[in-house]
C-alpha cells in the first residue's frame, strides 16, 4: 500500500492490516516496533464525503477544542480525545495518485468498545460520553463546514421524498401505498420540529451525528474515555445526537430484523441513557431542547423509516442491500420501533421531566 510513508508516524512500521468491515471508510491498523505508538489509517469514502479536506478541518478544530478543555481539567489529551496525525508536508490528509483521500490518527490502546448497550448502567455511561462531548463543545465558536448538506433536515428529506415519488424510477411505488401512508400521516409533526431549528428556537451547536455506542471508547474499568469517528461532526441541533442514540441504543431487535416481534423500545435502556446524558448536559441545554428530547427519538427513527422506504422506491441507490427487498425489510423494522416509541412516548417524556427536576434541585 505504501501510504504510511506520507504521514508523520513515529518509529518503524512493523505491519499494516485491515481493521473491521466499515460500511463507509476502509480502515487499517498500523503497528509499529518497540514502544512507538500505533496508528489508525483510513481511506475516506469520497462518494459519501464530498469534501474530505473540509471534513478533516472540522475534525481538527473539534479535537483541538476538546484537548484544551481536557488539559485544563488535568486529563490526558492523547487518550481522552482523538489525535489527528499530519502528513509529512503538514496536511491533515494525503491524496494519492488515484485521487483517494487518506487520513490518520493516534491509536488509543487499552480500551474497550461495545456493539450494543445490554444494561441500563452501560447505557448511562454511553449517555455520559455523548453528553460530555457536547458539553465540552457547547462554547465552541469556530464555524464548521457543512460536510453533509441536509443531514437530519426534515424539509430537505421531504423534498427528496416528493421527487422520488413523482419519478417512481423502478415502478415500486404502487406496491407500498400502505407504507407511503405511514410517512404522509406524520409529515406535519415532523416538519414542525425542524421548523423550531430553522427559527432558532432550538439552537445550533456542535454535534457528532453518529452516536452509536461503538463510537465511544471505554477504559478497562468501564468508564467513558473518548468519543471517536468524528467524520460526521458538524453544526446542527443536539437533538440529532440524542435521538439517534435512542434509535440505536434502545432497539431490542436489529435494524433489519425480519421478525417484528423482536422489535420494541427497551425502556430501561432509554432511562439509563437519559440519566447519563442529562447529568452532563443539564447545565447548558435550553428549555426548548429539554422539552423536545423525547420527541427527537421519534423524529430520527421516523427519518430512517422515510429514508429506507425512499431508497427502496428509488431502486436501492444509497444503502447497500443484500436483496431487492432489503430496504423494505428495514422500513418495516424501523417503523415497528417508531410505533413502540409512540406507544411509550408519555413515559419517555416523564422520564426526561423527572430527571430534569431531580438534577435542578
């Protein structure tokens, strides 16, 4: 591969090997000899991220801000925040002869990751991780590039939706009229939330935008160490991060589960995450943000129902599919999760309210 020579890696490289099966980027582990640090090397997906230089600039701004806060608190900036490794010509990325973009960061050793939150205690730690990340960045004033235009913007999503329904490029629309009805019956309430973001009632802040639990590193004692995978960091509303965490943390089934009986909201996980999240964010969240936290779980889950169904009608151009029904299976699974959230919505609101009252005493 020989890309490694273009980065300022310490020590002699022993081996570079593929790491995991990422859905977006190609990731490699760079092992060095002796006591030198190891590294993560990634080929960034330029089809998803249209402006990799701007993305890397966002990451550098955010990590530098985090490191200042960590140092001021007496922490370890090399373990508690990602460290971008520059190239030999002091850039944040390397562009190879094929036009592919590469970036590197320091590997943080002696850490644990989880694929799911199987206990309220772990969910609470996940909530603390995302909450602390947002809290440390809540006073960041530097502008970030909009590297994913329209991300979680419901007005933009409905514009895409309407265009796909008109085109119906592969003739699938007639077979999913019931599912289309699911989307249309909720259009007004979903757009109403985004209108609050557009008006400024819900403020814009620095957000992560991919808050799965496997994007949080834990130390060997089970405490949150660091939030990773910052490719999607941009300026949006904090509700996106909370809502997406609720969509991924609380689902008892899989995102593409064919057995809908497996799918429901695990309320103990919802409660655990919310407690951990609010413990870190209660100091800066506005009343409007707090009042819309529970709804954001429905909002982000609904958006995913819409996007899976839209991609199915459009002929499966965005998400990778195993067969021609895969996006439809995902649609039904996410819709079942949305229905469970709607059934438990009053309780979700009460959990948020009770924690806020308790923490403000």
